[in-house]
C-alpha cells in the first residue's frame, strides 16, 4: 500500500486486458487505452503482487490493509490519542502498526537517501 498503491488497487484482470507504462498508468493512444495483445505476457515479474494467485489474497484483504494503514497514520498524527482503551491493549493493533512503522521508516530512509544523492550529484538543485 505504501510503495505501490496504484498497483495494489488494480485487479490482475486489468493488467491482462490493458497495457500500462512504467509509472503504472494505462498506455493511451489517441486518448484511448491500448489493449494488451492476445497471448502477450503480463508484467507479473515486476509486480509486488507477484502472481494472480497471490493477488487474490491481497485483493481480498485490501480493505483491511487500507484500514490498518489509515489507523497507523491516525495514531502517528495524534501520538496515539485517537486510540480507544480496547485498541491500546489489542496485540493485533500493536503488531500491524509495528509492521507498518517498519515500512514507513524504510520509505523515509530511501527518500532521504535519494535527496542526498541528488544534492551530491547536483541533480536536485538549480
């Protein structure tokens, strides 16, 4: 959800039907989406879902994953003030938010590293 929200929200059936660019947007020609040619392989090898079989469980749980991510950001934004007493003591909430915190920290570190690299190579400045 954090790293690939556009891909995770797209069912595998869409990749089988349409072509997508490197930014995960539908390829358009003359303003119309371009259909995937019959028999051409889908880009499962570069998708975080990895395969249609694995995707089914992700798509089934996408609402729950989204709710957990939303809760994490509400907790972060309110320093935990938004939690009920039951949520404060719920081990599932603790586990889910710890996993999400790990991913968020990784994303923030990667973003910081990219910014430093851009500054050092003068690609990020005037």
